[in-house]
C-alpha cells in the first residue's frame, strides 16, 4: 500500500467521469495539481488524452473500464487508477471512518447511524452514496467521524482507502452486468476488509451465504463481529418503532446495536434516536395509511431480494413490480409464502417478471404504471373482502427503462395515487 501523505500533490491527474464524485475530486485537487477532466458525454479528441503521461487517473464510480471510450488506455494504466475514496483517505487518515456496504439497506443503515451519532453530540458527517460526496466536507477536525455509504462501483477501483469500522450488511446477486460474475461482485465488497488492520473492526452478516463462503475461503486481519443473533424482544419493545418490524430493517438495526457497543454509546440516547427514526424517502416509505388500506412506496427496491423481506412481513398484498430487470436476479419466495400476494406487473420487461412468478402467485400485467394503478384501485373498490389491504410499490428492478432514477420513479408513483386517495 502506498504510504505517502502527499500522494495527490503536485501531480498531473486525469479525472474521468464528471458526475458528483468526479466534479468534487476536480474541485478538491485543482489547487495543487495539474488537472485534466474527461467525460464520455463530452466529444473530445481521445488521442490527445491518451498521449499525456498522467501520474494518476481518478475514475468515477459510474465508469465501466470495459465499456468506456478510453477502455484500452485505462487498462494499460490500471496501476494509476484511484478513486475519490482514496483521495479522501489520503487527506483524512486520522479521522474515524465507518463504511457501510451491502446489496440492500446501505442508505438506511448509514442514515440511522448518522442520526444516532448526531444525537450523541458527535461531529458526524454522512457522505458517499448518501449525503455529500466524500471530498466536499468542510471544517473537518480530528474529532470528525465519517459515516460513509460505499457501493461496489466505488470500492472496485479503490486502492488505499481504509476504514476503521466496516459493515457488509448482506450480499445477493446485483450489478452483474458490470461485475460479470457474483465472485467479482463479492470481491469488490470485501475490498473494505482487505485494507483493514488488526486494530480495525468488520461487522458482517455471517448468516448470508456469500459472506459466509468468502470468510471460509480467505482470512482477513480486522476483528470480525458476527451479526447473526436475533434481536432482544425487550429492547425492541423499548424502541417501539413499527419501522423495524420487517426482516430487512431488523437486520439493519442489529448492525446499529452492535456498533453502539463498540463505540460505547449512551443507551438512553440510542433508544431515543431509534424510537423516532422514520426511514428514507422511497425506501419502504408508508405514504398512506387508513383502517382499510396501507400504501408503501419502496421505489428503491431494484432487485427481488430487496423486496422479499417486506413481502414476507405483509398480508393481503397488491404488489406492483416491473422495470429494467437485473442480470442473474432470482425470486426466492416459496409458493406457501405468496398465498396473500397478487402481483401487478408493468413495463416493457413484463415477460421477465411473469416468467419468474407465474407459478408462485396470481398476477396481472400492464403496459405502463398509469393503467396499472387505475385498474388496481377499481379492483380494491369492488373487492367485498373488508380485511386490511396493502399496496406495495416495490419494483424489484432498476428504473432506467422509463425513469432517470428510483427517486423520479417514486415521485411519479406518489403523483398517480394522489388522485385515487383523495377520491
């Protein structure tokens, strides 16, 4: 591992990819370095760039080395590739860093931990995939604690980034169109542990098949804290927050409670923080509730695994599913767990979803979300069964077939249902 405190100083650096992280890296480095920026969306003479001898190449998470315009150049200069996480680590080595990754629940767990530490009067910053890009934080002191949400894309190309505490919440097949194999995806996640020392901690869900398998195949230096016990029912009653009723959110809570022990947090303040936590927008968010009907907007669910824990915890479910299917994704709920679920499938990829669930539950399919919602509310209105029903918008797919991102998809769903809720 390189150990030069001024690693990114007085150097010629290419910033590749001008999204949030690329722009923040450019801004952070431009004072003491010669910076050249490049983005595939901007037409330039690529040959000019490939003739320059760079000291470092800072690559944005969204850049796929195998598919970008400078693919050959990047592959031949792979040793020079770093990320904004590496720059961040180089400048904030002394700060405590808690980094969270996993297939599902990263943002939620990061947000809970941030709120908990804030209520404990810590100088805490929420950065990475959630909050600010890591390089935009100001007025950082030695006491500043960073809670970082890191994706496999960010970790894949990082070289020196190191976290005092790392969390891998869970792993299920995702982003295989980029990583190609599940093993490469798992390895990207485990980069978090690779650079840690014996002084550091790694919190892992060792009930998870892929995490368990990786731990058996390789030894890591940090102290491993296994998250595998069930939650204390007395403590759950004290927290008294319905948000933590689903399996997925219980899993997130387990991590928080174990970290609280290591950090020696004040228990009364911890419980107070957890009591008031309401969740994040479009992540298992209850957008309407009455005696007869609950509507949950879970637009963030981009894989089957991210929908399953919620489906398991509900009854009389009208499940809205569809979008850009993920390569290698599998629906793992059994038929007996789907008796009270009916799927409403929408979009151009509906045949993929029909193929996965047609033998497991009842379903209807629609060309678009608008016509689906219209039919769904007619069905609810004419249904003589008076028991409580739940509309679950949990697409289990990426949003890019029709929307810019999952936020826009979630926003559109909320607009559609307004008309029927107020009727």
